[in-house]
């Protein structure tokens, strides 16, 4: 069972998200918070596998809560709830330790898929979120793509293959099954890729995979 802490300052949003997550047999919402400080306190109490945080909250926002959670509960994955109007927050959150981003107005299946992916150590970006982030992070699509492809030029064929699967949001276990290797081998590849690209987390790697054209952006 994937234990989730949900934090959003709007009670109706929390109720809707809880209902969606409760429809999955393998997901349980163990606590709810109305701000970032409460989210961190409850996370320390309940030790969930995933913290689902609204980016904008009073007192301590989702970005600050994610930073604090990375410090005090590094084993807990953080996924952000966002809206189309918060591109600048999404860009900032790439360095906060968040492993996923989903839209509040998106397909409920994306929310459940995202929780499952980050709980297993993967990264998850709703396709529409990924496109917005990529658009926000650079001056032009062609320029970004050329820069991204130059960055991955030094990776081996296998490393690029693993990077593409990280971009699809797959966990290490799922990548191992896809490539018919043991999970430890995938973990080593991912660590090596992050080190070579000087990235802090899998979300940054997933963004690069999108930018370089390794992941279909349909």
C-alpha cells in the first residue's frame, strides 16, 4: 500500500484529490494538511511514501515544504500539484527535490500514475506539464533541443536508452523489466547519468529527455 500525505490549503481540492486517490486499491491517504509547515509535521509523524503538495500554500509553500522534506525525510518522494498559471513555480521546483508534477485540472489517471511512479523511485510529469516546463525553460524550441542533444552527446547508447525511460516516468524496477536487466544495474546507470549531467534528481533528467526528443511529446 502506498501511503500518501496530501497538502493543499483548499479543503474542496483536498476532498477531490482524496476521492481520486482512494479509488486506487494500492493508495491510501494517511494525512491531510492545509499548509507547508503542517505538511512537514504530519510527514514526520506518519512517514508516508509520497507527499503530494500544492505549490501555493500559506505560511510555507510547497517549494519550501519540499526542501524541508528532502532534508528531514529524504526517503519520502514529493510530487507537486500545479496549475497552468504557475510555470515559474514549476521551474523553481526542479531544484527543490520534487519527483513529479501533475495538474489539478488534469486526468485523474495521471494523478494515480504519478503517485505510483514516484513511490517506486521514478519521476513523473504530466505530458502537458512537461511541455509547459520545456517551453518555459529556454528561449526557443530548436535552441533548447540542440542544447539538450549536445548535453547527452557524451552518454553511451545504453545510458540514453535509460534516460529515455526515465523521461517516460518509469521506476528503476520498470526500466529493469523493460531492458531485461537486474534493478541494481539500472540504479547504477541512473546514478551515473545524473552525475555525468550534473543533475540533482530524476525530474531534471526527465526534462532533458523531453527536450532532446528522446520521449514522444504527443
